[in-house]
C-alpha cells in the first residue's frame, strides 16, 4: 500500500513523491564505491509509451491530410514540440498543445473547430492508454530490490505518470518515486543523495541516452542504456563510447548480472 511520507519513515519521496514505507533493503557498505541505489526510468524502459505517441501522430496526419504531407507535418510538429518544451514540459498535454499549434500553422489559421476537438479527443485517449510492461520489467526491479535501494525516476505529466505507475502494479516494489520536470545532472545529484550515498554510488538505467544515461554519467554515476526500438527524436544523443561508467543492456533480463559485476 502506498501511503503519505511520514517524518522519519523510509523510504520517502518528494512532491510527486510517494513512499512505500514498509521494507527497505539493507544497504551494506562493503566499500566506498559499492552501489547503494538503482534508478529505473519508466517510459519505454519498464512499460510501452512511445508507440502511443506514434499512433496518435498517425491519426493527426490523417486529420490534416488535406493540408500537409505526412513528412512535412511530422517535421513541423517536432519543431513545435521543441519550441514548447520549455513552456509545457514533457508529456501528453504538451504534445496535444503542439499538435493544435501545428494544425493552426499548416491550415494558415483556418483549422476547423471540429478538427481541434478531434485532436483534444485523441489526446484524452492517450491519457487512458493501458499499461503494458516490457519484458523482464517486474523481475528486474524485484531482483535489484533484493540487494539495493530501488527508485523510479521519470519525467512528464505528474498525473499521467502517477496513473501509469499505479496501473503498472510495480509501485510497491520501489523504495521511492521521483517525478521530475527534467532529467539533468543536478536532478540526479539531488535524487541519489536523497536516496542513497550519492550519484557516484548510483546506477541509472533507461532507454534515453539523452535523459537517462548522459546526465547521470555527468553527475558521476553509472549510466546504463537499455535501447528501445522506437525513440522520440528529441531524446536522441551520441553514446559516450568508452566511458568507464557507461554500459548497454540488450534488455532488463541482464540487469542482475550487471549489478553484480559493478558491485
Ligand atoms: Mg524512457
């Protein structure tokens, strides 16, 4: 059961933070470099996400097929998303607003209200999409939780991320949940200090090189890339090949062995 954080209770979260409050794995400090905390990304690491954006984008293209070619529409939508990230943050609501903005743009401000209504409707559908776990998701979190503190670190719309976590059935496995506006080195420094012995003794894994791997390595921790076959263009980045704290996992089934290897 989830319950509000209580003073002195472990584990705890903040703002978007909920806490598990029952079992905290013993963290035995075998050395100053021993890992204490494992951070999991959520979308397209533990459960499907990007495919719902792709499906919606296809419907958006059909809605506006009289006004723009699909490739051109995709480019304009991506540009709108890029412009709007600083205003709306990550998540479905910002995506819907960017679709509306793009519809106004490609129709030279003549988009029918019925199309706007349809865009809003497909956005609401996205907010109801079912949660489908990726292979090994539950087993990987359970295995990591046997020996380490495990935290979920995700960004996006707060309500939507809370909904997805609740529906995933994984919530009670985590010692803490952090829903942040962006995944920056500073965010990782703070989170891993709050839930362990700092980023240097933390490991973050996820499908986004840009958000899950690079900023964690910059914060001094381990960045583990778990590639997913669909990737949002704005999450792409070069891999830090050769960095001693960078690893790639084909899927979550290999996590336990990797944790044991790193120590
Ligand atoms: Mg992700």
